[in-house]
């Protein structure tokens, strides 16, 4: 499968320079085993020794592009591919990333869904993320799959 042809639909959402770096990150993230950190992705793509490797970090924290527009386009592609005739069913999942430290500004205290039960409430401190997914059957799978198209931070009301 040629991944470059597959991801070209996202090119109009980036400037030309940022798109070149975004492609490296996206293709590397699809190939890297284990944790998908920027460093692991750059190692996988063979560019970790570049002198200006920090420009790849800037794609994620400084470059101007819209995650909303990209997630909308991704959802459109998922619906066209996996659900063109049936009803569209979306699901959501929130997760807590346990983080500590004085530099973590948006952390809050949340109910831990994994360790809590109906009779036992467990609190967890960290950053909450919310994922929206298209839910449905895939032709090659026996089970229903949830295909994420948007993930964002969901800070506490107090923050």
C-alpha cells in the first residue's frame, strides 16, 4: 500500500513547508512500534540525525493548522469507506493521562473509571483527554471497531 497517495487528501490543510514535515511525522507514526513519540518517529524515518530536527516538534506545537478541519476530513473518509449506506454511530471515550509537576497547568482531579466501581470512588490527578470515534463493523474483522477521528484535551471545570 502506498501511504503517500493515501494521505495526500490532507495536504490542503497545511502550508507547503509544514506539509513536508507533517508527512514525515504521519508516515513514521504509522510505522513505529511501541510508543509514538516524536523521537521514535524520527528514528524510524531515518531523520533523527538532522541538525534541525526540532522543526518537526514545531509542527505539533507552533505551526498553524486546524485539527478540527483535519478531523472532519478524516471522519468524511471513514464514513465513505466503512459506512456509506448504514447509520452513522459515534462513540466517545475519555482517558486520564497521569501527569505531575508544577509545569502541568491543565491538570485536574477526576474519577478514575478503571479503578472505580459503583460502590467505590477512586480519584486520579492528571490531564483528561476525550476521543470521538466512528463505531461500526469492518469487513475483515469479527467484532465492531471504534475508529478515532478526533482527540482533544477536556480540562476540568475548575481549570
